[in-house]
C-alpha cells in the first residue's frame, strides 16, 4: 500500500479577514497553495499563523474574503465544510487522541464512521500507517502509555488513515520534549517526499530548509514576506523577517 498522490487539493485564500472581537487576526490574506506543494508558515506568537490554517478546514470561520479547498468554497454550508474536512487532515500541538481508546481504535474510528470503510479494511489501513510512522507495536496500547513523540506520530497516522489530499500541521513539535522532536520531524520529512500537499506552522527552521517549497512569514495578521527557503533564510527582504530570523536562528 502506498500513499496516494492526488492532483486535486489546491488551496486558495482571497482577501481573507478574521477578527476576534476587536483583534484583527487575519488581515487581507491572499495565498494560493498548489497541489503537492510544501509550505511552511512561520512568524512571532500572535501573528495569525495558527488561525490561518484553522480557517482552511473551518475550525475557525472567516468574516470576509473567500477560501476554496479542492474546488469547494468554505461557507456556512455544513455539507461543504464536511466535504472539505474529509479531504484535509490536521495534526495539532497536543495530539488530541481519545484517551479511552487504544491506538488502533483511535485510527479506525473516523474512517469507519465518516468514510464508511469496513472494519477489516480500516484496520489494515491503520496498521499500514502505524508501520509508516514506525510504531505498529503500539497498536494495542492506550495513549497514556506512549511518550509524547509516539503520541504525535499516532496523531499523524490517524490523520493519514482518512487518506487526505492535504495535511495541515499546527506547531506539531511545540509540546514535545527536545529529544522527541526529531522522530516527529523525520516522519513529516518522509511524508513530504511522497508528494503530500502540506501546510505546516512551525518554528523548526531546519525542517523548513529541508522540506519547504515555500516559506511564508506572517506578522500582525498579514503575510509580510514569502519565498523559496534559500531566498528567505539567506536574503530576507523585510525588516521584521530579518529580526525574527536573527532571534530564532541565533
């Protein structure tokens, strides 16, 4: 079984605005992410990074502008939201595994309920992706019995069990101890090499250099700079980008 490479899955944001009360979290965001493109979003805390990717699968709603994922516009229509979410996997900072279910049960739940996949097939798929993230032997355990790094790899496997066209990562290593970060990043690097469309909010600049097709820098709800990793890291143009890189790289 190989990870499917799907040509659909382009993401478009046109003039997107988002407020939390009087706080302007996203300010006129215009962005196109091509199929199979790997995009890393970075920036200081509160710059709108996580809000942006949460809007892509409607975990947050936007007040102005248009978001289209795989040809489907995200509106208030619940059917359209569900259709997009079936094709967009998301990995969070804090794993969000069901503590009362085993690792295998965590992985087969959504495919069986949402995609109506037979249990036998769901188990085969789950074991494939648990093997893919190098923890098939943990299938019968509960989340509390695993390390943080292992739980995050389970979260990635669980998202992959839905065979999504796009994967969103919201600072997937920020809650991990330093020694656990590499095992999760290695898994993500491997996924990237297989052609998965990925949007990743992270401060792991080594990962960005290795994997990203494009790096986007946000500040105060706006995209202030974007470019290929070599350009962004070696020759940033915006003063805010320069300051951020000087602090995070040194």
